[in-house]
């Protein structure tokens, strides 16, 4: 199934399994969602579990928090992750601090359709996960595969904390994959070695993971065996997996679609510098999008984002260092 | 859907014991805050301190309209509401003192407290942020078929925020069982009402959301109670939210660090003559509900409770520094 279908199946199976789980968001009921994820849900679960909400991100996230306070398991869909700015207080002040202040759980999931290569421009393409990685009390996940799209959504819904689930729009119909049936939970906080290698470690997540894998294939034709680590969870980061791969290969290339400065890659680079310095045989290298808003023109966006050839070039250069 | 002026006739339905209980909570709020102001000026309360002087009739009148299973999303001038819904005075003092025994165990301060286990949403500094959350609490009750009502408080300044608009609109669209109590105390910090809104009256905002609005004398506890009782009943019956504008005056600074020179003294004097506790005491005395003996007994009980509560709080330890990293995340219970 596709990544999009995996999200739908995970949502549907959780709603069947647990009556506390419900979805809330704009255009998700009658219309089935801007991307069609919740198509058919209204008929199956009814209007009090599939809630067509006003155009009102602060209210929708706030209402999700309120329902979670009461022990429900809301999954609030932000139509585009970019619109979370309108709900910022609810996410970073109300939700993130809730357990710290009260000792009570807040089992809330925010579905965050994010990322570029969808010709979406500056307000429908952003990768703002680092805002939330900088916010203690939240968890942040970003699946790259259909299997993890399912597994991380199950984990997010079952987690007693607010989880921001960054689902990449370009991956929705990117390819078909085998996804395990039934209970397939990807634990939050565990990275995955997507490709084994010895020459260097390429650390990425989301849509860029696939570009990194293609770049690693290209480098392999030159005899360079790159290891590719899919972070999957950004908060908490899988420190052991990051340090493990770097200690194994001695070199680290970090690639993400989010803009470069103070992105998640900066945290990964700092972690490696602090904890794996003596294993390093070369500089820690970052490839990320330009420090600009996301351009609308496909030509400009191609120049904005890291591309496969660029990643392959960085792999070759770092391998040769 | 029109704006109506409520009266305090509903007081007739209250028993003498209930009337005295309302007075008790109004006085208890004032007594705790009076004691805490002294602590603040002695430098014993870390950070800022906020009181609800002048708001006691709103906190008590509205909260008294709730049933046992109902829910509360209060703000920072409603101390009595917290007390009435089960938070003990000793934990309030421990909260003010940033002690382990406080509601947030030193993680947050002053009246930023609550207890979800008691159905009380803790308040945060972002005005009206509780309003959409209150709507969500009501949504959960509606989803489960529970006839519970959520009472939420906010100030005049809060009505200028997007969160307020969005929360009220959301509750109205879904006809959720929420009662919206606006504590119009004329000033948001130093900002007077005419710099807050161009509306003739804040209650006039209600028709814009398709909900009823009612304006009451916020210094008349029975008027507030009557309006809240009607709104709670309407919410419980599936009629959706009601906006209750309670008109009062903030009788001290925004916080105790604020000397509020921007408020005309004659305005304060006029409102001081209508102190909500004094008004209610006079009424109860005239009606024979508050005898000199009952009055003395209540005052004595409150004084003792305040001192015992403070002693308990002062004996509560400071939070352990080594615990600073604890509690950011909830551990999964596997359910």
C-alpha cells in the first residue's frame, strides 16, 4: 500500500480498536480530508468521532487538548503543517507543558502534512519540525516509509504525550510498499538502518531519506558503501543509533529538507561532536535546504532542496576525506 | 438570542445554609489573598502575585451553579472557584510559595494551578487559551453522552484574542455544553475597556456567535448565580454555550507589583462602596440569614483555616533540585 493508505489504515484500525480515538479537523468528514486520508470515516464512525471543524487551528488543537485532558485520544488533522502557526500557543504552551504542570497525561496526536516537492510554495511546503524539537514535552516523529507511517501513527495514538506526526505530502503516493498487517508498532525514539554500509553514515529522515538512498546507490557504483540511518523520531532522537553508526563508519553526513540553520541536523551534529569525537575520521557535514522561504517555482524549489546528485557528491567527497 | 439583563431573584431558591456557604467562600478567597499579599510584601512569594479583589461574587456565584460532575476552566482572579471544586487552601499556599505541596510542585507558580483529576483545568498566562480547551473538555462529555457542563472564566482583555474568538465559535458551532463567564473588570493590566473594544458592550459579541448573552452586576453574587444557573441548565439540555458578562472592578493592581496609578481613584472609590462581600453581608443580615453569632463563627473558622493552611504550606519542602528533569513526559500505562 501507499504511505497515504498506511496512514488511513492505521487511523481506521485504531478507531475500531479504541472508542476513545477520534479525528477532528477541517474538511475531514463529508469531504474526507484535503488529501482524502479520512475518506469513508464519517459513514463508519459518525459525526462525533469524525468532526468537521471550523477553519480554526487554535480552536481545533485546543479542543483536542481539552478532549485529551478528559481521557479521549484525539487525532487532530492540521490541513497543512504550515498552519500550525495559528495554533502555536496551544501546542507549545498548553500541550507541551501539561504533564510537567499537572502530572496528568495528554494523549494528543497532531497530524502535520508537511514538506515540499508538491509545488506548494512558501505556505504549503515548510518543514518546521525543529520548532517543536526545541520544545520539551512534545514528541516529534517523521516517517519515511509506508510501514513506519503505520507503525509510528499507532505508537503516537497510544502514547500518553502530545505527539506531532509529520507526514510528508510528497510521500503520500510516492510508491507502493508491503506493510505488515495488524499490530505493527514502530516505537517512538528508535531510528532504523535503512541501508548498511561501512564507508560513512548518511543520517536523514522523511522525503530526503529516499534521496539519500538513491545517492548511496549511485555511490555504491563507485565502490563506496554508505550506511543510511533513518531517524524516524526527531524528539526524542535515537542517540544510541546515531552514535552507533558514526562509531562504526567514522564519518557523518546529515541531510534534511528543513532549512539549514538550527535545523534538526545541527542537534545531530552537536551530539556527534560531543559524544563520538574520537571516532570521527572527517568533518561532520550537513546538507539542507537553503536558508530561505520555500519557493513556489519548481525550478527554484529544485535549487532550494538538496538533490540526489548533490548528496552523492557529498558522499564521495566525505568518503575520500 | 437577545441580550437580557438578569436579576438576582434566583436567590430565593437557595437555602439559608447555601447562602452562608456562598458568603464563606467569598470571604475565604479574600482572607487567603489578604494573607498572601502580606507574604508577597515580606518577599516570601517568589515572582508575581495576583488577587481577585472585587471578583469574589463572580467566582462564587458562577461556580455555585455547577453540579458535582461538572468541570471548570478558571482564570487568575477566581480563587474561590478552585476552593469550591475541591482544591484545599493548604495546597494553594504551597503553590504560592513554590513548594512541593503546591498543585504544580514548583513547576509553575502563583495561581497557575488546577487539577485535572478534580475536573479543573490549570490556567496558563496566555489569555483565553483555556477557552478552546474548555470547549474540547465539553466535546469529550458530549462524545461520551455525559450531561456535564464546563464553566470557563476569562477577562475583558481576553475577548480581544484570537483564542477567545476561536474557542467561543467552536463551542457555538458544535453547540457544546460550555458556560462562558466574562469577568469585565474594566482594565486589562493598564488598558481600559475603550482601548480593548469598539463594541458598545462586550456582551454584544454574543449574537455574532449565534449564542445568547446576558450582562449582570458582577458584584451581586446572587445575580451571577441566577445567570449561571440558567446558562448551566441550558448547556446541560443541549442548548449550547451562553456568554455571561459580569461587570465589576479590579480593586488592586494587575499584580501586586502594579500600583495602578492609571485607574482614577474616584472610580475605585465608587466601586469600593459596592464591595461584593460587603453587599452580600448586608443583604444576609437584613434578611436575618447572617446572625452575629454565625458571623463570628464563620470569621473564626476562616481565620483558623488560613493559618493552618499556611503552616502546612510552610512545612512543605522546597522541590528537590535533582527532580528538575522529572515529569516532562508521561510514562505509558500500556493502554
